[in-house]
């Protein structure tokens, strides 16, 4: 999958260079003529080889902040934007001092590349002073990015599925006039299509030359028949199956998409991304809870509408229930009554949970509050475990990995009773 980080414009190439991205960890240039070159030299090639997630973002942030003429920011996920803002805030003075003196800040685990990439970093005291007057992201409620980069016209970040709930925070970051778009839908094996309408980030038009089939998902969650693109039915759920250019390799990608129509201009299929398939938790003697159940259950909870959170089985008491983990810095006040709201919503959306509720084995979900910065710290921690700084690190709506569960449990500072 194309892993998009964020864009900067190299000094001396302002008339040509628009933005750069990381493709499987390697930075490349995209020119206004749409020619694709790589590896690029904007934030130097070596910056894309940094395996420490936090250091990767901060090193690129140094180059981005130093250049006033950035016009496109392109990051992998909406959560990467949040991490980007938070860590700029934390290292604000370090970054500005580096720009003022022309000394690239050296962050952890950059030793192998720092000496080489630092030669591309230049002193700009006037830019540093301009940034000091603007202040860090936390000082501006709306539009910090456009104050920092006046020519900014686009923010690109995957904002589908669970990542869609952070869109209001991205909008506040860039202000009302900058386009916020999901770059497209695809995976390592195959691209699928582009965004179909800027205002609906989870809807995509299928446009590529790969061979794509759609596997029916029946009402009981089992597999149905394999359908060709022109055989799908409106409103039904499917799992994409890809056969790539290399041939003979056929992939089920464990995504759930919904057929929402065909483009009247050319008849191309339009799909809506729904969720990951088979991402669920089993509550003993109660129900199987899916990520869709989780999303629908919090739709009416104001404190969770635009907050990042995760869930996993809370079996501290019998009967067990759904446990929510929410970061304190990302939510407004959550009241005890919200637990009842979530429980009632699960009763409405999950038939087995409703049956269990009648016999007393489906209880109110729990809500535990995490320390500020926990999710960014988690992504940094996961990146260090995988030796990956490419920001291909996600917090799932349902956390099943025991080590990740232990990480979150160690960050709990309060609980809603």
C-alpha cells in the first residue's frame, strides 16, 4: 500500500515540486507535470529510512516547518495527523531552534542517517521568528496549518471506517478552506479505486486494471457466492477478492464493503468501505460483538463521537462485558449514564446481546480513561516492536492482542462508574 507521509517543498524547486510521499518506506517526488520520480530529495531519502515512528514524523516536521510554501500535506491516517500535531507541540522549541540555527534536530534512532540528511537543512532565522509568533498547534483552535503554510490547499489522509471519526479534528487543524480528502482505497496486493466525492470519504469508485471479484457476505456472516463487479446488488455487503497483475495469486483481504451504486458517467462500481471482517470479540454466554456494533453503539455518545478509542473484553467481573478505553485529552466529559446509552444501543444493534440482556447476562459496558497521549505513545511503541517508522500502525476498534491490552491497562488513570 502507498504509505503517504506529508509534503514539503525543497528550496530552489518551488516551481516544480508539489509534495512527496513514502512508498513502502521510500520517499518520492511528484511533480506538477504528474511525473513520478524517486527516491526524492525534499526531506532527503534517508529521512524515509528512520524506523522510530516518533522520530520519523518529527524529522519530517523539521523540514516541513522550515518551508513556508508547502501546499499539500499528505499523511497515512487521520491518526497520524493527530500524532504529527501533538509531537510538534511537544518539540516546538527544539524544532524552531534547529530552523533558526540551521541544525537539524537529532531525535532517537536517527544516528545512521542524521549526518547525511542534515546537510540538506538550512538556517532561516526569519522563518523561525515567524513560527514563534504563530505558536505551536495547541495555541490555535482552528486553522493552525494555514497560518503556518499560507499556501496550503489540501490535506490527504485515510479517513475511512474507524478513522472517519477524527475528521472534525483534522478540519480544525487545517481550517475551513483546505480540502480534506482520503487518497484512495487499496492494499498491498492491489489498488481498488479513488474517492468518489470529496464530502464522502468512505465511498470509492472502482478504477483499475486488476481483476477484482466480490464475495457475498450473508446475513449470518458466512460466505456466499463470488460475484463479478456487474453482478452485485445495491446495499449488499461483500468482501473484495483480488487477482493481481502477476496472475495466479488471488487474495481475500478481509475488508467489508457495501455496493452503493454505479457511476452514471461510465458505469464503474461505487463501493462504501464499512469495516474489517472478522474483527470481533466474544463475550462468554452473551454475544459476538463486531466493530460495526461498537461504532453504532457510541453514535449517540457526545463524548465519543470524535474521539479515538479502543475496546476489548472486560472480564474483571462476571458476567463479562465490553470495555472501552478512551484517552482523556480526546474527549469531553463522559457521564455514567453514557454506559446505559451504549448498552441500549448494543441491544438495538445486536440480537444476541438483546437476548442476553433479557436474561441478565449482558451488562453495561465499562469505560476507563487513559492518560493524555496514550494512543500516540502506543503507535510509537508498536512501531519500535516492529522496527517500522512508516506510520503503518493502527489502533483497532477491538484490541485482541494481549500485549497491546497490557499496554493500555498500564495507562488507565480513571474509570467512569
